[in-house]
């Protein structure tokens, strides 16, 4: 989500940087990129549902992220580069594709969103300011849930996941603009009072999701194009860590991750409007593609799969604007494929 080196995390320059990494360096990869499907894979063509945003005059871009469905089946997405006063969270009617403003504020650069199983509030990661904020279910009552340094270093929170108890697990994309492996996976207690580094020296961690059984965390490293697995015990302590999948993305880079009821991983790609799907053993099962005729789209950042259904909603962005596409997922949606 970043077009230029990150210089001021508090201003619009930060938004520009975010927009080019999918939240890489944005190159605009054509649909015939090197990440082509093998003969054993399925190609699933997504259909356009909604055109929600155009590049903002103040920031020069738009980038949709963090799709999730609320209790009434309405879709929410965040617009990472939306300037003050314009919708930073958008609610989408999945029947008509119509978008309406859900939340805005003066400073947030939100890269992901997810409801907490503990208090039912909507939690947003603010990459630019190193904060995690929460909203009530109607998009109001903004509260800063967590801010400050962790082990002496400020966070750049990108994506998040919740365990069953409501504790947060955050991909901290430190070192992205410098090209250094300073990223972390951080656990924050559900009361926001304790933060613990579970993994460090990571190459711009981005996507993060529990597996279907909550036994461990999948997380992607954007500048290494790899997905790793962090096994956890019942207390949330790390018992092992290994590289699980190496993504052959060509110019595209690994963005957000979602997991369906069968344990399949949906890996978003920044730099190509497509998503790679793997099973839990690392076998490439499918590629979700945007039709080649739909020009001006460069990233497919994340997906929400309807709980109890295979209906899926993909956030896609580029110079043409910010869109939502739909497709049928390989298995039904669960919490791990609804937000983050």
C-alpha cells in the first residue's frame, strides 16, 4: 500500500505509502503475470458487485481493505487512504452494491477491521498512528484501545485476528519503508493492558489469521512472499514456527489472509488483482481472478466469506478506483474469513 518511502506517519504521506503495499511497491501487474495457475488448479472468475470509491484528490489514490460482514449480513470495508471527512469505513448493501458512509474521523489510516468476540465492538488498525481503535456496532463511540510502544518500539499495525477469548493478534509491519526485517507478530490482551511479541525479525508481516481449529496463526511476509505458521499452546504461547508456503507471485506481493471452514488459505495479492488459494498442506488449489477486461485494477487485498455460506466478497483497487467483487469460495465462511 505504499507509493513512496514513509516519511511522516501522521500525515498524507503515510497514506501514500500505505496505498502502494496493499496494506510493495506498486507496479501495476497485468492479468497475464508470472503467478499463473498450474494445470491442477482451478481458475475462479470473480464478478463485479460495487464501485465504491475513486482516487481521492488529496491523497491521489484509494485502497479498499478489511472486508467483513456484520450480524445483519451487511458488508463493511475500510478505505485506507481516505482523507479527513470522507468515509474511512463504508457499509455495502450486498444485494444492490450500494455503499453508504459508516464512519469517518480526522486522522485514521485504517488497514483492517474485525468484530471482537469479547465485547462485540468493531476494531480497526491505524497503521499511520500505531493505534488500534474500536467503534460501536453503529460506527460511533470511537475509542483508542491500544497505543504506544511494544518492547521499546512503536507499532505499525496492519492486520489483526482474535482468539476465542477476545485477545488480539496483530501483524506489526515495522521496517517496511526501510526494507529491513523489523516486523513482528504481537499479542494484545483483550483489555488492552498487556502486549507481547510472539515473533520478531519479520519481513513486513501483513496478513494474519488463525487456522480453523485455533491451534496456530498463519501470517504472510509481504517483502519475502512467504506464509509462515506459528503454533500456539492453550495459553497463547508459541511452541513452534516455520515457513509453510512460498508464494510465486512475480511482481505481486502477499497481502491479507483469510481461512475458510475447510482450513483453506485465501492469500491476497498486492500488485495483481487476484487471490491465491492453498490448502492447509500448502497445495495451490485455485486462483481467484478479476476479468482481464476490467482495466485499472492492481490489487486484491482481502476477502470476506459469509459465515455458513460460500458467498465471498473481494476488495479490489487501483487507478480505476475501489471495488468489491464476488465469487463462490471453496468452503463456507467462518470467523477467520470474516474480517482482519
